[in-house]
């Protein structure tokens, strides 16, 4: 039996969590969401950076003029309640705020706003072996949207149509993931992950003004790396850095920390997970 879903303040059966086909979100992609992992630990289940995820959800909704009617702490409690009710020791959480029924048309201001939280069991996003063996990637032909065309700091469903093209092309080309460039040709991120480069013991990653999502796992990695004495440089990165890197890795709540073993069929470093990534 699938876990119950939190919907507008109450837990309802999985099968009852449905929306109308004329909901605004179905036609115009008007939703924002988060992906959060809950890990089983010796002290019990622990939801990774839950407060930060809920703040980004609220920020994303605000950017897109949606008022869910809940404060951050209320959504935090709702996530905890949903996990506890599910009985899952480890799981993946998907909170979503979306526009539902109302007048049909691009302007959504008179449409209702709904919130739900779903949980399910989910293993390694890019494959169990990817966390140790690494993944093969390509530089995508699709770019990230320019900052003045779409608010890329919001984790919005519409943004992922771009990402889906990257992911589908990668699958067709026999690799796991694609790395997108910004409109100026510099490195941005994967379809659903932030990117780090390791060169001579220094970690490099693109700045948030490079049309990337400001990743919560990315922030955690920066913090942990600095605590361990590594130098971190957030700067504009040319594509060729991919081919001279000692190590490359993706970060993301779904992907966790996944090493990259090749780019465009060129081996990265020794072709295995490097010491910094490990």
C-alpha cells in the first residue's frame, strides 16, 4: 500500500490525491516543488536540511506569486507528520505548491493554490553503482535559460521542461546525464544536479548568477569542504575545465554526491571516484 499524502492540511489516501484536468498547472506548468531525502540513522529517521528546503519552497512560490497559506514551520511539521505516518524509515519527500481550478488562461491570479506532500521509497537517483563507480556524461546541446527570461533560482516545474530535453538526449546518446552551459557558454549544471570541479586540490563551482538552481546539497558540500580545509571558488567556468579536471562530481538531493568518470567520452582523472569526491 502506498503511503498517504498530505493535501491542504490533512492526510488522505494515496488514490484520492488527484487534480482536475483543467487545473492551471496541467496547462501552464504553474507549480513549485522540493525534493528532500529522509535517511535512517542510529538515532532514528532524519530529514536532510528540512528547514532550508521549506524556505526555498516558500521563496519559489513567492517568486511565482503563489501564496500557499502556510508558514515555513507549518510545512516543516507537515513533512515530519507525513513521514511519521508513512512508517518509512528512509524515504524521499516531494512537497508541491500548485495552481488549481479557476479561470482558464495564462493569468493565474484568480486560480486556487494547493499544497501537497508525498513520500516514497527511492534508491540512488543515478543508480546504486553510480555513487562509487561514477557516471558518463555529455555537454548538452540545450542551454540553461538566461536570467532575464526565467527565474532560475525558483525550483519551478516549468524549468524542468528544459532539463527533460537534456536528460532524454543523454539517454538516447548512451550516457547518464548532460551538463548544460549558461547563455554565455560557461558551465552551469546538470539536468537536476549542481556541478563541482576539483583541480589541484581546489573545488570550483558555478556562481548562482550562472542560471543555476541554488542547491541545498551544493551549499552543504561547500560548508563541509571548507571545514576540511579545501579552498572553494565560485566563479565563471569555461567548458574546457571539464577536460583538465582531476575530479568532477554532481551534487543534489536526489543525486547526493555522484562522481563523473567521463565527459564526451573523455576520461576524467583516473576514471574513478577521486579522493576529494570520496
